[in-house]
């Protein structure tokens, strides 16, 4: 027996067994959902071996970079803002409390105490006499008076490094930065901070907690519950609409069993195979639900229309399912093939999305073939009201005798006649209008830009957004990114090193010819006696230091000349430690000056800032010495002095690598949008191109804002490419199944029109879109393809069959129209619960889900009848086996 007949016989003769087995299989497949893992981090969009991700991980490890939870403290009632004794005392105790935060259940989830930036942890560099500095904590203890509080304010405002970072521009607010070891620890940190803040007493002080890691962790916590809630509400709306459209309240049970079974089974397979629930995979249930609703209405409508009486349930179900089996299978295979083509994309999230949507579509078809006829037979066997009885002796449908259904059917009937007439009489007009609509859409779809900023998922009224706005307006910004500059200097042989040293000394010692002649002679002798540049430099260093030691105390000229020679030698010896070179540090300051003029950049921080600050304080705070020392030795001395005096011995590791070949330029940004990040990168690239650095440098980026941009850019490019690839796969699959290029062409024209038009409008609007909305561009591969193929199948059956009857032709056009319009209405109304989601991308998803389904239905009803009218001459030449053969066999079986 053929599989088709086995499935049909099982569903119609053993309905209870079929439903029981479906529920048991769903429970088994859905069991992994009990241990589902959720992530909302954009970096998880990138593969673990992605170069950007590998570079980010390496930079984070090398420079001690961590995600940061931000706390802004404001007070709008006190004349000095937070700079009063009581508020600063709260800030001090909150910072001390935060330093000890850790997850008792996971020792790896902690606040990085040594890297906290707060008034009680940071230091000021002060002069302690000529050649000496002193580093003191800004607020080792809470101030004891209002004067001390104001003194602290003045110190912060006068410190270039902390002005705009810790203290606001108006001098009335403070910020605390808490680095955390893992992003998924952010929400727990906020909970514990809020408990401590309540215990301290809020009074008139306001504590605002935000940060990208907190947004990601919060989103991860809301993703699963809100996806479940929205799905449940959509399922409820759909389950109420389906029996309403079909005028049978008993049909309520069908979608309530079918849709959860398909969704739970598919998502269980997703989680069971080791995948996580993310912002992309969270859309899989909505795609599956949409396809399942279409199948549900299609099958239920056919069963209702074919039913004649109480004793006819099994026979009707068997006959109808035999007729629907092949066209629904073909439609399923085409849609599933389109989504399965995503398996060849370069991003693992898209691959898993495509594969499991394809699996869900196949499961939807299989369970529709089994569960819907089983429920139909079972409902009829236990029906006492005779809802299905066709009382009229003329076989007039009872459905049409009911006022509501009769009205709906009448509207659909007139609409169908008008569409078919218009499409048949003016097909070129219909096609021309659609082509005209597609032109701006094609332009707009190329302008779609993504923005996977987790902050943008929440409404403006959310505390995360409010706190983020405070940081962007009053401080230097809530987003951080790091520019990593690396270089190794020029590798030189001993002869090249000697030549460079000789040439440099010849220029710098012109006024001391005797010393120059002696130094050049010693260089020549050192080259002859040594094999490497390092050995030569050691030999010269000892010799020239001896020369200085033997100088007369009053010989200032000799001391200056030999010191200059030693400084030049230090440059040679430290040629690989490029970020001790004065010229390169000045180059860094020039780049920072350019970035400072960009309104998107709130603050920049580099090793050059430390060096010039220390250099000034070594000269008793003289502002004329707020600069980079003129020699490599001077830079080295400033760095050694800083490391000796600071309470944070590892402070420099965040700015420069231990070998001084790589430096991190930290930027605070006032925007986390991708287009703004791209603008900053363009600014840096333009500077590096127009102002070549003193030595060859390689630039790389890391940080949440940059990762967001890269992940979204890659995802957007892959989505655009995969959408067109999916359409091509659908076309090839349709050609193979229908064995005709002409008949398969309409199956991709409709989804192409829908995709280009709907998402072209999104691009023309200029608004950035998050992944849940962007991923909807694949939805026409399921909905539009099904609508187009269903109409095409019926139109082909009527057109190619010579023995077609007028009544049959009417039914063949009437049924698809009713089903398509019903499906479009049900799906668009089922998207309404998404409009009320607290997550903004889900609201946008609801709008576009409704738009795609409605436009898919209207495009199919207009285009499919018009195309055969234009191509009729060629289509009639290919009178291959008509799909209606199944209908003929069904009649014989009846």
C-alpha cells in the first residue's frame, strides 16, 4: 500500500490513536525544551572561529576588557547635585558593596573589583616636587563636610581623564562603572544593587542602572516568556477565528491541537540538537504557525465543503485527503526547499533557522494530513447538534444557509469573480501595476539597514533607555568600543641599525664634532666585534654611560651630547616597543583630537594621556609640560614612575601590551547604532590614510558597539543573498515537481513581488530594523509560495482538463479564493497580540507579519489568474498530466 493511502486510512479509521500518538510524540520531542538556553548577545551571531570574534576574544584577554554595568547618580533638588555629604556617602557605600558582588552558585560570575571606576577607586596624579609625583585616591573615605564634597567635585572637573566619565559636564552627577566577568551576570548585579540602594535610602537621589550587557541579559530573560505569551495569544486569536470563518465552533479544537504539536516538536528538535534560543530562532514558531494556519484552513474548508451527512464523515475525509495530498505535498516541498537552502549560508544562526523552519513545514504538512481528518471524523462521531448535516435535497451547503457564513461567502464569491474577470480581460494592466510597484521596492530593499542594538529592543519609557539617555547626554556615553593599534617596528640587521644610528647622531650632534667623531668610531668598532644589533647596543650603552661618568661636573655640553646619544640608542634598542616612541604617542594624540571633534564620540583614552599627564606633574604641574617627552627614555621614565606610584599595578594593561607593540584606544560613544559606528570607523580609516603613522600600524576594532555592527552587517548581507537563493531553489523545485518551466514560473513571481514590495517600503522608510523584522523577508517563501501554488494548481486543473464541468470549474476557483482570503485574514488578525509586546522588534514583526500575509493573498489572487491569460498560448501547448487526476480518482473512489 502506498504511504499516501496508509496515512489517509490511519487518520480516518483510527482517529483516537492518531491524536494520542501525535500528543505522545510531541511530549517526547518537546522534552528538551525544559533545559532551553537563551542568548541575546550579538556576538553569538558570529561563528566561534569568525576572525572578528577571535580578535575580540584575544583583545579582551590581552587588555583586560570586560562588559560594564553603568550606574548614574543624580540629584535635581540639591543646589550642588550629588556633591553633598549625604549623597556621596551613599555612593561610597554602594561602590564598596558592588566591589564584593559575586554569584554564590558560580564562582566565575563576579564584578571585577580591581577595574571598578568610581570616586573611591580612581586616582589623581599630583606633583610631589620636581621629578616626583603622587597618586592619591579621589575619595578614600566619604567627605565629612560640604566643603570636602565641593573640593572633590573640583578635582574631578579639573581632571581631563575623569571629567565626562565619572563626573557629568554640569558637575552635578556622578557615574560608577562596574566591569563584570560574564554578560549573563548583569541582571543579578542590578537586582543586588537595587536591594542595596533601597537599604541606603533613596531620598531625593536617583540611581539609574544601564549598560549593553544589562540590556542583553534582560532581553535574554524576556525572550522566552514573551515569545511563549505572544504565541499563546496569537494561537487563541487564530483558534477563535478559524471556527468563526467556517461557521463551526467545534473546529476550535483543531488549531489548538495542531499548531502546538508542530511548534513544540520543531523547537524541541532545535534545542535537543544543541541549539540555543536567540533573536533569530525565536521567530521559528511564528513562521511555523503561519504555515500551519494556512494548511489548517485549507484542509478544514475542503472537508466541510465535501461533507454530505453524518454517515459520510470517513468517506469524505478519505476522498478529500486523497485529493489534497499531492498538491499540499508539492507546496510543502517547495517551501521547505526554499528555507533549507539557508543551510548553505555562512552564518550558523541563519543555517539553524532555515533548517528547522523547513523541518517545521514538513511536520506541519504531515500532522495536517493526520490530525485534521482524525479530528474531523472524531468530532462528527460525537456531534449531537448536526452541524455538518447538509439538509437541502439540492445539496445546498448548510454553511451558506448561516447568515454570517453566507455573507462571507457572498463577498468572497463576488470578489473572486471580479478578480478573475479583471485579470482575464486586463492581464497586462495587472502585471504592469505590480512591476511598477516593484521598482521603488527594489531600490528600497537595497537600502535596508540593520541595527542589532539590544537597547533598541526596549521602549523609550524603559529604565534602561532612560538611564542610557542620561549617560549619553550628561556623561561621555553609554557605549564603549576599543581601537587596537599594533605594530612591531622595522626589523634591522646590525649594519642597518648601525647606519641608522650613525645618521641620526650625525644630525643631532652637529654642534659637538669631537663627541660625534668618537661615537661614530665606537659604532664602527661595535659592528666589527658583535653579530647582532642587540649586542651592539649593549656594548655602546656601557661605553657611552662610562663617558658620562668621567665627564667633569661643569661640562654641560658633553653631558647633553652623550645623553642625546644614549637617548638615540634607547630608540634603537626599543624599536620594537613602538608605543614608547614619542612620535607615535603624539600621533595617537592627533587621532584622539580628530575623534574629539566627532559629536558621536564622548571621550577617548590612551596611554598617551597617561604619559603627558605624568610628564606635567613631574615638572611640578607646569602646563607647558603637558605633552609627550621628547625622548623614548623620557616616556619610559614617565611610565615607570606611574606604575611605581599607582595603587593599580596592572592599570597600564588596559592601554598597552606588556611588550609595547599594541595599544588600546578606548572610546565612549553616545550612540550604539550601526550607522554611527560605521561613521566613526570611516573617520579613523580616513585619518590613517591621509596621515600615515611614523611606523606601520595595523588597526582592529573590538567592543560591544563594533560587534553589534559587524554581526548585523553580516546578517543583513546573508539575508539578502539567501532570500534570492531561496526563491531560486523554490523555482527549481517547482520545475522538477511540475515538469514545466512555464507552470513553475508563477510560484516565485508572487513571493518575489511580496518580498520586494513590502520590505522595499521598509528600506525606503530609512528606519533601521532588528533581526526579527529582517528575518520576515523569508516568510513569503512559505506563505506566498503556498498561495501561488494552490491557485496555480486549481487553475491548471480547470484549464488543462478537457472533460471539465462548469460546476467543477466554479468550485475549483471558488475554494482557493475563500481559503486564501481566510488564511490572510486569520494570520493578519493573529498578529495583533504582537502589537502589544514590550519588545519593540516584536511590535514591528506583528506589523510586517500582517502586511506580508495580506499582500501575499492579494498578490496571488491578482497575479496568478493574469499570468495564464498572458501565457495561455504557450501553456496550452504543454498539456501534461493535470493535477486534477487526483480529483478524478477521488470521484471514482466515491
